[in-house]
């Protein structure tokens, strides 16, 4: 077992525009990188991908905060890729 490349790094806060308003999100750099890769893969701006995930989050009965929703969504994407062998 080894630590991630670059070690363990705490959250980094970034501002992003969702639905016309600025919001700050704190995520670890690995999650920002994964979100950026998913945005490129889907041919979307990062803010558009985050807005789509935010919209999915809002329909939940007891929605988590946006950062938690982003991490969860990314983990599901990773697990789906792993299950399909496209990792």
C-alpha cells in the first residue's frame, strides 16, 4: 500500500458559477482533477458538469452538501468504469 502521488492533500477551495451565481466548493486536488477529466470526457465546461450534478443533488429528499455530492458522483463514475473494465 502506498500514499497517493503527491501525498495526502487537504481540500482546495475554488469558486465556480452555477445557474448564474458564484459558489465556493472545497475538494481535494484529486477530486478537482477527476471532475476536470470527466468534464473533458463529456465535452462540457467544468461549471456545466458541476451544475448538472448539483441539479441531481437537489432532487434528493435530504440532499448532501455540494462537495459531498461531487465526491459521491465521482466515486460512482469510477466504480462504473471499473466494473465495465474501461479503467
